[in-house]
C-alpha cells in the first residue's frame, strides 16, 4: 500500500521571487537636508526640495521623485510632507529629513540637549519630564555602552561625543 504525503504543498501558481525582488526596507536611505519646517508647513508639497544629482548609494544614476511621506515633528499639530526620491538603477528609496533632528525622533537636537542640560545642571526638568526621563535614561545607556563608566558623570560631554561619532545619544537602540 502506497502512502500519500499529507501536509502543505508548494503552490504551483506562486511566483518564486528569486534574486530580482523589489526594494526592501534595507534599500532605503535617509538624506539629511536643510529644511525650514515653518516654511515647509506653509508651502506643503510645493516646497522647493533640492534633488540629489546622482544616487548617493550606487553613484550611477539620477534620481526620480517618489512622492511624499507624512512625518510628525514637535511644535506642529499636523504631519509635514517630507520628500522622497528613488534611484531607478539600484531601487534605493531616499527620504529627506531635517538636519536639525535625529532619525526617528520628533524633537530637534538643540531642544533635546537644552532639556538635558537643564536637568543635569539644576536637577529639574524645564518641560515635559516624561520625554526628558526617556532621553536621560537612553543617554546614560548609550554613554555606558559606547564610552564606558568613566563618562557617567559627564553626560553632556558624552552627548556631544556620541553625536560626533554619528550615534544618536538619546536612542534606545544600541
């Protein structure tokens, strides 16, 4: 008596993606640009974005406009339209982000640093202690991980040093 295999079968109509799949999350890039957020709010999608001459990833091709993404920032009730570009050669999608902000954080770098400075020097939070506690805890963790125990009493210096290394000092990600 012959037994039939029971279980999942490969779908004959499913397309094998193979090596030539479309862009993935790892094929994305953030371009830090000079942006006046107040002017961006007023002009919206008509803001005069500076387009890169060539793709910064593959250095082979020009880039195309790839729409906008809604991005929230502190001080603005509604999302702002941040420009995206796409390279037709390598498929990289580039999202513009203000130089004044860290990646994935809505508050400006100067604001974060001034809040931390106020807390470290006076022992009191200038405003919004919940965010501030988050930033201080993350800064302590980052400085310990990257700089060692000797920096635990020099947190503002650690902030500047980590920022100089290209590390987001108030990120929870290591």
